[in-house]
């Protein structure tokens, strides 16, 4: 197996890989010293990628866009949305 150097992802989360799959740790990249350790086995990683794949109806204005807009006063909006999406066909 190739050696993957730990990568800092942000918000105290590190990623690396071992023979079990992708390993996420918090607080430190050292697994034995980490606050939390999550191992994403290949089937879990595949499910996460599928879950995170954008769909055409999702908001394009938000950083994490797993919501659908609805129309109010001629504009498509969504609760908690950071912006407005252009009206389809406008």
C-alpha cells in the first residue's frame, strides 16, 4: 500500500489512508492521540461521494447546497440560503 501523508482538511480534521480505508481524525493527525477517529471503508466512501454529488435542482449560491428552492414573491429561495438563485428560464 502506498504511504499517504496526513492532510489537514480544516476545522481540526485530518485525513489519511490505511489498510481499512480513509481515516479522518480530529485534533491531531496521530491516530493514537486523536480526539476522534472515523474510518471510511470503501463502500461508505462511495455512499458519501454519492450523497455529496450536486443535483441540478440544488442551490448554486450556497457553500453546501443540499436544499431545493421554492418560489416566494417571484424569486426562488430556500430557508437559510445565503443568496437567491436565478429563476429557472428567466
